[in-house]
C-alpha cells in the first residue's frame, strides 16, 4: 500500500513537471561499426543531470527549462560531442548523435549532423564492455563476446576461464563447470537475459554453473557479477554469470557474420580414418560452422538469427598408479609397492549445436517487445579403453623399480565404458520494456525444458564389458622398470611359470555386459516484473525500483543399470565357450596411448557383443534383482518454487561523484519430492498386530525366497515423499565513489544464500529396524535442512585509462553460516512432526545431514590489468596486454575443493590485416586430505599453465582466415599422492595428457 502511495505521488509530480518543462531524448551511434553505443554519458550542461545510454543507444533527459540547452556526450576512445537544441515546454525534443574516434575530428561539431569515423571492431567491443563495467552500480566484470578472439567450439567455459575470480573444472580437456571465488558451480548460477536456464543432469544434485547446454553463440556480452543487488536472485554465494544476447535494436544497419571451421587435435589431424572413439573408424578432422544475422529492418522492427555446429574429437591419456601403503597388505609408509595400474585411453567425440532467433518490435515509441527462442544440443560419444592390473597383496618382493606378485594372486580386467549422451535444451522468452519520461518498467517470462538420455543399446553397443583372465592360468603379475607415470614392463606368467601374452584377448573370458540408461527432464517456468521511477531533486538524481519474480522448476530423473552375466552356448558362466577372443575389436588396434602403453593390445568390441545379444539373447542372463534396485535408487522427482519480491533505491550525491544503491529482497522457497523407500524388514512375514513371525528356532520367516520379489518388497520406487520450505530477507548495499573521474572506489555488502543440494533434501529413506527390539535406525534426507547463508563484503578500486584500459584491485570476504554436516539424533515427537515422519519411529536413531552451526570464512583478492600499448610508442600501436591473479583462502568445515590461486595473462596484436593473441592460464596446486597413507597424507593436483593461441589474417575488408589452439604446449595435468614420510618414487598418482585442440577456417563479415 505504501509503495502504491509513493508511486502515485511521484506520478503526479511528473505530470505537473511535464507541463512546465521539456525533455531531450535520442540515440547515440558509432557509425564506424553501425552499433548504437551502450554506456555513453549524456550530460545536460550547467546542471548535474546526466544519464547513460542503454543497449540500444537511447537516452532521456527530462525536467529541462524551455529554451536553448546543450548536452555533452562522452565515451572512452571516442571524441566528446557537444550539441545544442531548442527545448519546448511539455514536449520531447529528438537529438540523435553520431560519435567519432578521438583525435579524428577535422573541425567544429556540426549540431545534429552525423560524423563519420573509423575504428576497429575489436576495440569497440572491448570499450563497450569496459565502459559498461565502469558505470555499473555494483562490482562486476563485463566482457565482450569477442574480447579474446574466436571460441570455435562455442564453449562458454573456455571464454570465462580468463576472468579473475573464476576457476574451471574440465572433463577430458573441455571445460564442463565453473567455480567462482571458491564455490562450486551449483552456487554460481548462469542466466540468459536474467532468466535461469534448465540443465538436465544424470546426477540428482542441483545444477547451475555447467556449460554443456550453454553456448557463446549469439551472445553480445557477458556479465560476471560479484556483489549482489536486491533485484538479483539471492542464490549468490560465489557470484553469478549473465549472458546478454544480441538485439537488432543495438545496430543501425544489417550485419551477417559467417564462419566455417575444421577442428582437430595436435596428435590426430589426418584426413584418413583412424580408430576411435569405439567403432567404426572415424576422421579426426571435424567440420563446423556458425553464422549470425542481425537486421534492424526499421527503427521499430528487427530480428536476429544465429546457428552454430561444432564437432570435436579429443582424448584423455595417462595411466593411473596406486601404491600400497597398508602394512596388513604388505606395504608401509616408507616402503610402499606399486600394486595396481590402470591404463587410460579415453577418446571422445563432442557435437555442440546452438540455434537462436529473436524478434524485436516497437509497437509504440515507449514500448519494446522481444520474442526469443533458443535451442541447444549436446551429443557426446566416448569410448574409453582401459585395463586394470593388480599384483595382489603381500608381494614376494618389491622396491622402487619392481613389484613381484605372489603366485596365483594377479588379476587383469578390461574396462569398457562406452557412453552416449544426448542433451536437448529449448527456451522460449518474452519481454516487454516500457520507458516514458522518468518511468521504466519491464516484464520478462520464460519457459524452458532440458532433456537428457544415455543411449547405448539404442546406438548398437553395450556400455560396459567386463573380462577376466582365464582362471586356469593361475596368473602371477610382475612389474619391472617402474618409472613414474610411464607404464612399467608387465610380465604375466601362468602356474607353471610360463610367460603369457596379457595383450591377447584369447587369454580372457567375458564375464558380464551392462547398459547404463539415463532419462532426465528439467523444466523451468519463470516470470519477473520490475518497475522503476527516476527522479531529480535539488541537484541530485536517483531512482526507486521494486518488483518480484516467480520461478518453478521440476526435475524428473530415472537412471538405472542393467547387467547381464555372460553364460555362452552352454548356459554356464566361466566355461571354455566364454572365451573373449571372438569379440576382439578389429578397429581399436595400434592406438598410441603414450606413456609406454603398448600399441598391440586387444580390446573387447562392445558392438559385437550387442550384436550377439540380439541374435542369441539366451547367452546373456539379466541380473534382475540388481536391475530392479538400480531403477528404484535412480528414480526421483523434485519440484521447487521460488517466490521473490524486492525494494531497491539509488541516489547520486555530491555532483554525481557518489552513487548509493541498496535495498532488501525477500525470497520464499518451497519444494516437494519423491524418492526411494527401503525397508529392510519388509521381506519378512508379520502377524495381524505387526509383529515379526519367527521359526521355532527364532529365525525370521521370509515372505518369498525369490530374489526379485524380495527386492520389490524391500525397495519401493518413489515410496518416500517429503516437503519443505524456507524464507528470509536479504539486504544489500553498494557504494561507488568517484575519487577522480577515472578512479572509482566501490564498496559492497550483501546477504546471500546457497540452497541445499537436491541430494540433501529430497525424499530418500532407508529403514533398518532391529528385529529383536523393534527400534532401529533410519538413514534419510533432511527436508528441514536450511540453506547456507553468507555475509559478503567487497571492496574494489578501479582505474580507467584514457585509452579504454583498466587497472583494478579487489578484496572480498564471505562469512558463511549454516554449514552442513552428518549427525545422528534420536527422533522425538517434535522432530518427527518437523520431518513429516511416521509417529511409529519415535525413539529411533535418525542419521542425516543437519545444519551444524559452524562458520566458514572465505577471503581473497583479485588484481586485474587490461591496456593498449599504443601510448608508449608508435611502434606499439596495435598491441594490448591483459593479466589478472586471484588468491583465495578458505577456513572452516565447509572448505571448498578449489585451487587457491588462479592467474591469466596475455598479449595481442591487431593492426591492418593481422590479428594475433597469446593467452596463458595458470591454475595453482590443490591439496585434499587422503587417509590410508600416513601422517599428513594428501593428494595434490600440481599447478598447471596452459597456453592458448588465436590468430587471424584479413584477406579483404570482409574475409579473413584464422587458426586457433587451446593448450598449445600440451601441458599435462598431474596428481601426486604422498605423506610426510613417503619416498619420492611412490608419489606419482596420474599424469593426464589432454592434448592440444585446434581449429582453422575462414570468417566473413558483411
């Protein structure tokens, strides 16, 4: 009610003021690129009134006395312009202005006359992003989509890894997840135009900062937001990332950008077909394309369409070594032995597609409507070839160079984990933006769906195939010439001491095959409304803004694994007709897996095994009880709704030198879900009163002895339901102080939260009743678990150079409360009611996750530099450098497993026909505690520095060719495992060769 009264008063004041004063509005254009200028400052001379142009270059200055009035337009890198117009009371005067490059103006300004200018598109993109960051009311990084050159595979993570405060988590060399300021991806939401994006995940956890369903295609710029404001969601522990899509109204003329590309790796770049991934043979040179067409058909109508397809091959190589330290197994902390080795040759093919269309329509001068559609696809096929060698425990002898296993104690197992993965994401958006005089309002709505499937049988293969050495061999394993990460010489002997060729599949039996199915749907519907009133009062300007949002997310997940024992023609497992030789893969031979891995290893063919299954299914026996349990365990449904409202105010003081923005946000979260119920005593008979029946000897009497029927009694699919809710207020305040015009001090405070993972709150219960006492233990999830809360403190000092560069330093601290921890409690009536459990469980033990009340403190700093070097000397014209470093320290029970130090630096050159860039990415070492080694046992992922290359040669003003490379020097990823007393020879855990990934092609801009 109070908000409505305030708005009515402000509206009445606006009408009165309009009758006496006039206004100036228009658009600011950079004619060199055809882009309207975002973030140009338009000031009314002789007053403190100034505004910034929006993404369409539009500005509005109101409450101007009738008569001549002068406005001054400034923008970094472009010449300041002064324009005089005649203002009429009660009317708006149109004034469109074109800017030119600083220093190029030949003479005086011609009022309202467009001025021609030339400037590089790369410079303008970076200037736009830095200028938007400069005028932001809170602490954030803004990056133009082409700031670091082409990202040929469209992976958003490859772009973001160079931003201070961000660290990447990769999958086989491709960035799959981002963490921000030490927090996992689930606490780093990614939005598109402020709207959440769905992300179907095979795991039951909450998914936020993942990139498989997001692409940089058709993105104009990216906001990496580090201090919250009330109009933003409160789920903001590390920060948030917002993608801003291209709009037709950002340009004054049509533009078409096309690109054709070929992607390959440093090791696999032949046009000829070769093994992997899986069968059949494939070419490792993969073509792709992308195009974007932006057409502002008229001032009131325009559209944007884009499409991208990336097809990429890659490998992850490197044996995994496991040293035995346990004395009971024959090892020790000071003299361990190499017990197991696993080869790794994980090849994969990734296809990423992104297609979008957007229509912008202005039916009235004050109203803009936008309709958008985004379709993303992600198809993965990976076919790892792995073998695991185990000498067995208590070897005959061992030292730093060898392990001699006991007779008949060795084992070798093939591991096939062929995986297909298909993700489809669709998002449809609508927005309406109203701006008239000092009023702004926008309404945004979105409906989106993401689906995931894991096809293996559908694609003609088993996901897994397990082998073993023929038992009659009585295998004995010996490792000789152990040498760090390289595979040692492996000797296999039978019970008679004769050498056996461990690479030949005829010495193995097929034991089992499996299919791993995933079927996940993630739906998000959302609506947001924002209303803003700007005002001017006694030389000061400000705004009041309020609004709200509603979001509903539903995830339905069904995952399971079917396993078949292989019995062959005789129907008996482990006999002679189960020999693996007939299923030797004819394609996967001669693969160079590096690290001394032999080239002539035989691998099982999962396609051949599935073909046999289709022809003779009786050779395979499904493990039905295990299959049923898998289906029940992997089946759950979660529905979560978030209702939010906020009030936000801002004011500029002291001649616009101080900006204060603050307010409060309220969010209420409600959820419900269903998941597995397991009752361990449900398989036994009870009498009419519920008492367990027993034999005369006291044994429990089963209802049935059939394994499958017993599994169905014990495990109930989605048999447990839970509901919960929580709400809170989240205040925030940001201050921007202009110490000088180009030197800004920013201060930020905000209270935020991190919602519990779905795996921690959504129904799942394991009931383990004591058959004698009737009182037992429940392992379950806590629907009453509350989110983490954080008080965030940020300080940033930013210096903007005259040439559009930036030097900044930031420190931050996050005090996180409500840490999670496991605990056992006794259920009383109050807790039973709170957790919505059956009263019969009173007095039972309940094991679950609770808010343990301890605090976690995250502290860190960020230093960043971006600067063109042309001011140093004419020979430096065209050169630019950038660099940043982030240091993080985490103290508390919620310590986060992320590198404490990350850094980026690089140099680029762009002039005339040549563009060249080198960028280094450094990830510091990461330490995790590891038990079972000794005092101070730990696993360390060593520091790693990668080098990326971008290059372009412009053949004509419209056409160019390019070559890009990621991890050009093929820096290895290295893990070691050690304690305070372990010898150096045993420290190597795994060296991963991720390969250098490259792309080349042509690009045209029209």
